């Protein structure tokens, strides 16, 4: 499968994943945002931002947000979603081959890992580890059911992304896995002096 060609064909239709119309997608965004342990992040990165629906909601929690996607049409739609967010940078990139400089205190990998084969996924996991700030959070969310275009399983994606990091949280249901990892223990209660 040529990933770029697949997404080029997919984005011939508006909102091909129905991010704006499906309750599944709205619920997944709400879960993602609710699970973030900090109210605000300094420098965040969303891989595979698609049409920017999640990007716009993450933007409200970030001082600076880089959002990348492989598809130019998706990025054009994302530009509309974040038109009132000057602190969001949209960039076309094919990961792991193209990689931004710097380190991020929040990295969101949502519904993109299984489009990579084992070698690409392993490379991306290593590069994500290098890009994660010392106090950063790496969050991944993926569909649990097999589909034709998947080149890796969700279980393998999350196992590789975790690497040597500590688990910050883990939510699973029949359809999705939402997990995050960090270098340091993550306790909102500790940060707020409740324990």
C-alpha cells in the first residue's frame, strides 16, 4: 500500500473519517482531552492531524502546537479548523522520514501508528522518545479492530511507542485504546498538593 496515495484518494471526499458527525469521534476527542493530566502545555505536537478537528480542541490547551499530516487536502481543511489560532503551525510531513526539530511536552499520535510497517514504526518510536521533553507526555489512541490498510496491529503500535517510558494512563474499550506514557510519574493529585 502506498500510504500517500491512499490518503490522497480518501481526501477526495470531505471529512472521510466523519470527525465532525460521528459520536464515536466526538467521544474519542472528549476522552483524549479529559485524560490529559495538565491543563496546559507549552510546546505540543499532533501527528496525523487530518482536518484539524482535534487540533482545534488541543489548541485551547497549548501555548504552541505543531500539527502535521501527510495529505495536503487534509491540511487545507485543518487550516479552516484553526484559522483563529495563530499559535498553531500546520505542516505537511511523512513520518518517520520527515521530522520536526525540538522537543515537545505533549505528543499526540492518534490513529496513525498502524499505517506504518514494523521498521517504520520502530524508527518512529525511537524518534518520538528523542522528541519527548523530560516532563513530556506521549499519548496514543488507536482503533482496536483490524482493517485492510493497517500494516501493524494496535497492540504492537502501543508496545513500541511505550518503550522504556512509564504508563501515565490506560483506557480501553471494545473499540479503542487510549494510552499515555511519560518519563516521570504522573499524578495530578501530587501536582495539586492533594497527597
